[in-house]
């Protein structure tokens, strides 16, 4: 009920920056591109092209805001997010001009971003690798020239990423989390090219930095920093993001530390949180559900359902200003509810649906 009511409310609201949180209003993170992606996913799952057409209107809002206000060209936090959403939406409603415009804008964003040296998931090369891979997996019918352009962006960003991953981790400087650090960078590089043997060393280095407290696995925010407690259960900087990486390593490489996967997911199982996709219950639920699908463990499947229901209840009581917010607000919670209800195996922005991933 919560998710469907929110979908209809978003569809009925004229696109405008006035309803968005006052931060990064063009982004996938908490802005107009996030609304566009949410409408794409609901249109894809429910078979409602009118939602996708409204999503393109939100892409226009995102582009307008980014042109005026932002110098961030990254995937989650910047202009590449709107290009990604426009490409997806165009494909869903068979709008060739929107697909071309989206791929062109995505290519332009990488041209602006590539010389900044940023490699993180939210605003750097890792995000562009994930976005390029996701588009290539989801959209096998893209025109050959558009696929080639996406492959070029992904491969170029991957090369930058691999160069960075070979650098030694300097004490106190290198972030480790999924959003801004090593975990997200390794995840992106691993999913683009599972055959890359150069990723085993940074994976081993990262796993060696875990600490065990009260039966839970924790990681520091930075190299050689203290274990992170404030956001310990989060996807962005906590154990949920690390669990997503360890599962990817196990799945993609076919080898890895099964105990590390289990301990990280058990830690997600135990930790509390607020409702959101980024730092709370919705993101945790998607991670737990992914582990349950890997292992056929009913305990984790039940925990994922419980977390999703709890997140929806809390989000339904949250203030109205959180409504049009994908990563930290109600949209992400509603999307988690929808994915849980339909059995869709995707993870928003980072892991495409199973059928797409196999194509």
C-alpha cells in the first residue's frame, strides 16, 4: 500500500525542483535524476509506459539544474545520473532520440570527469564503470554505435580505476567504504572484468582491515582508522556495502572467503538503522535478500522481508520533504518494497535484473 500510494503521488506531481530536498537537486542521490530512475523502475516492473514518459520530464529538470548549478559529472552525485536515467527511459518506451541523447550526455560526462582523477563510486570512475555496465546489460537492443560508445567509456574508466587500485594505500588518506572508497572501486572493477587478476591483492588488503566487535564485522572509514560505528550498518560507508562487495567477489570469481561473506551478512542481519536505501533498513534488506538468494537461507530471506516492512512503516510516517528522495528518503524505500514484492533480483544502480545481467 505504501509503495503504490507513493508511486501514484509521484506520478501526479508536476516535475519541479521545488519538491526536492535542498541538496544536489539534479542527482540520482537525492535529486530529479533519482525521481526519473524510480519512475523507470516502477514502469519496468508494472508495465506502465506513462510512468516512463513522466520520468523523462524529470530528466529535463535534472539537466536544467545541473547546467545551472553543478560541476559534478559523476554517476550518483552528478550529471551522468540523468544521462543514465534518460537512456533507460528512452529504451523502455522505444524513444530512439532519448536513447541517443542519453548516451551522448553520458559520454560527455566522462570526458569532463576523466581528468579529475576521481575514482570513487559516487562521483568518479567507479560509478561510470557501473553505469556503463548496467546500461549494456539492461539494453541489449541499443544501436551498435551507442553500445560501442558505452563500452569505450566503461573500458576507459576501468583503466583509470585499475591504475588507482595498484597504488599503495597511504595511512589515513584512502577511504574504504562503498560510496567514496576502496570497496566501491573494487566492486566496479570486478563486475566489469572478472578475469582481472590484479584485483585479488586489493581484495585481500581490504579484508585484512576488518575488526570483530560483539560478534559483528566492522571496517574503518579510512585506511588504518578506527572501526566505524556511526554508520556501521549502512550501504554507503558501512558493512552493507562491504557485504555487497564480498558477495560479488564470491559470485563473479567463483572463489573467495565464504566465511567473510557470511560474517558480513550476519553483521547486516544484526545492525539497526533508519528506513533509507543509503544508510538504513532498505539497503540492508536488499543485501540480505541477495545473500538469501545466493545461499537459499530462509532466515536471511525472512530478515530481509522484516526489514523491508519496518522501513516502509517508518517511511510512511516520515515528513513530506523526504518524498522525492531516492537515496535517503521515501523513493528508495518504496523501490525496495517493490523489488521485494516482485522477487526482482536487481540492486538499484549497481546490479541489473537477472535476465538483463545474463544478456
